[in-house]
C-alpha cells in the first residue's frame, strides 16, 4: 500500500500481467473524479499489443518504458463523444473552440491524477509521460483519433521492478500565497531552491554538463526556447487539425 508521500515514478516493470479486471476497476473508480458539467470530457486508449507500443514509442522519444510496460494508457481530452450525443438528441454542439479544449483537457488531467492515486494504492507502478503534447499529431494518427479528441497525457503502467529514490520537492512556503500573490525576491529564491541546488546528483549534473547553475540545465538543455517554440507550433497545428482552434 502506497500513498502520495512515498510516490515514485516507475520506469522498470516486472513481467507480471496487469489484469483487465483490475485495470477496468481502477478506471471505473477514477471516473468518480470531478468533471465539468458532469460530462466526463475524456477518453482513454488502452494499448497492450507490442506492435502498437512500437508505433507509439517514437512519439515519446523512444523512451524504453513505452515498449517495456505491460500497458500504455493514452488519456485524451474528448468533446467528440459529447458532441455526437448532442447531435443524436436534437441539440447543436458548439465545442469546436479553444475554451472547450481547455475544459476537456482539465477533465482529462483530473481523471489522470485520480487514476494515478488509485494505482498507487494498488501497488502498481506508472510513469507519466509529458511527451504526449510534444508531438501529438503522431499519436493522433497512430490511435486514429477523430476531430475534437486530443491526447493530453500518457501513462506507462505495470508492477514495479525497481524502487528508485524519492524525488525532491520545493517547500510549502515556496508555492503557497496567502490572499494575494506575493512575487519572489532573490533572497526567497535562494532559500526555496537551496536544497534542490545542493543535492549531490544535481551538483554532478551541472558539472558534467559544464554549466554554472542548475537553472541553466533546464533553460539551455532540457527545455530550451527553440524546442518549446517548435513544439508549441506543432501543438497548435494539431489542435487546429482536431477542430479545437
């Protein structure tokens, strides 16, 4: 039994099967999460076949857990189902717009987090792949997603074959603002980021990459302006293709 205080990202999985019965139960329980207008603006594509995992892998930068995990879940913002329901009931939907994407994406991500919490409680391991929105068109094509369906999150799921260390977190005072937002002074940043910047692995990471600060690792290597702008362009194109903008 796990809880959020011991949550770990799992990238290595055992050969033990994740039963359809267990997965269906957890996905059903997760559907009790909050949702806009009680519409449940999400769908989940369950991938178990090795062939389909191989097809999905390049869209996730060929991270090995995509093909190694017993199950890959692609969670989508979905206004297609609701729009079809409306048209079948003599109602004219107006959900081909950016606001509707935000509402559906929020629903989908809330569902994803609830499902993650439930999988933690069962002892399942998972890895949340942020790469889903980096090259969404590949995923759309592979999974044959119709208009008004947009992938927003991917989980690789299985029984853990590792117990990695807990990742660090910023202290509560670094992200809580009472009544109004209080902007950060340099001395606040020094305090809040001290532990993160002085972790041995982060100091080593800075050294081997020939950088001066940990922040430069993120701005110059991991999440660069060039990459962000290029992937933003791809995301906007995919949203247009899917009918949300």
